[in-house]
């Protein structure tokens, strides 16, 4: 279990930037908006769509970082489940965007596997 330094740099830039942006936006919110954001992010709809995509991508990144293929494949499965639920959710609103979501998820999985 060695650390791949190319994956480490990608991991730190991608997840570090995202974390800093989310924390800074959350700090700037007033208490009413914070409560609304917490309620939105803990709803089952949010967890099963965007939450699964983020968790799957995070696990796949950690698997790539440490070279643990088991974690990487679990992340890919969770990413696929999140992609399917996002596709079904978006498909109700727009058929074109609903077709675009699986294409983007497939491209992301391809680059995560390779």
C-alpha cells in the first residue's frame, strides 16, 4: 500500500479546493440559510443523487491514492448507483439533460479506472 504521488496531488487539489469553497460559503451564510442547507443536504433525495456521486468519487479517489483496488471498485459501484438515480431524477425534468448525465458519469468512471 504505497501512495501514488500523482494521485496525491490530484486528490489534494480537487478535494481540498472543494472543501475550502464549501466551508467558506457555509461560514458566510446566516443561521437561517445554514439550517436550510443542512436540511437540504440531509434529505434522502440529496443523499441518493448527488451524495452517492460524491461519495463514490471520493472512495475511488482514495482507492487510487493508496492503490487499494477494493476501495476503488466499491467507489465505482456507489458512483454508478448515484449516476442512475441522478439520471432518473433529471430525466423527469429534461430528456436531453437526462441523457447527458450517464454520458458524463461514464466518462468520469473511465478516467477513474484508467
